[in-house]
């Protein structure tokens, strides 16, 4: 019997894995799903820039593969990333001396460190631009999908959640959909936040205006069997 292909999934934190790991495992039941929890946002990590981020992710996959797996043992790499408002104009980053940590809304980021957030956004969007135009890493098909402003925003409609609330929400979400994968696919693909035109255009959409703060996701494209660079719904406003 041929070895099952590996779907290598990259997420930022454990609550992200808790929310969708079991759902992806059930959806890709004919493959092996490995969820790699970064415990950080690689697109904003110090020293990770557009010139080396592809290699950094490649090294992550190679480390998992070790001497056991080769590129042909992988089906695809799915990278799930928060946008964190990276593409908003600088005037939507508002200085607020009371905001010890950045406070996100669908119209602005309030922070004590306006210049710091602006620099972070430049760093992040350069890396996102690089990754969203990268078709393969280590000869494995690669796609990066966004959750805007973050995964909690898309899946639960919440912003600025503390860690304990993130964990509780991820558990509840996985419990709701673990025996209803078609329901999960409908939720992520057919909700008013779903950006389902095609992959390239979905990234163009999130770069515009305040969309990277608003509630949007192109993750539903990952569940399409056809080429997601083809138009699928001319009635979709996005």
C-alpha cells in the first residue's frame, strides 16, 4: 500500500491548532495531517525578512521530514496567518497612551507605540507579499491563507481576546464542527467574511483599505478541488 501523503499545516499558536487541527485531520482523511505550531508570528519575527522567509519555512519542513520523508511524500503546505491589520494606512494606527498593548478594531489600531506598529506592519506586509506569491517550497505546493484581523476574529467574531478565552473558544469551535465537516466547510467558505474569488485576487482584496483589520478570510479556498485561481462565483462581491 502506498504511503499516505502529508499535508503540512503551519499555524501561529496552540489555540489555532485546537480550533482547526482535528477538522483538517478529518477533512484530509486519506492523508496524514501534521500541524506545526510556530508559537510565534514568523512574518514579524526579528531577522525574518522577505529575502529569507521562504528558506526559513523550507527549513521548518525539512526539519520535520528529517531523513524519513522527501518532498514527494508531501501533498501540500498550508500556512494559516493572521493579518493583524498589516496593510492598513499609517493614519489608521492611532497613538493612545492608555493602550499598553495594541487594541484592534475594524477601523484602527490603538497603541502607545505608533511608530513601532507602523514598522511592524511594513515588515509583515513585505513578508506576506513574498509568501503569497510563492507557489512552492522545497518543491512542495505552498499556499498561505489569511485570517483577518486574526483567527479569533474570523472563527468567533472576537477581537482582543485573552489567552484563556482563545483556548476556550477554540475547544468549543472544534467540538461544534468535529462531527460536521461539511458544516465547517460551509461556514469558512460561504459566510459573509469568506473571500472566495480566487487565490491571487483574494490577496489583492486584503491589501486594500482597512480590509486587513476587518473580518475576512480566504481559507475556504484551501478546500476547493478545482484550481483556486479560477473564478468560482461571479455573484460574490469580493
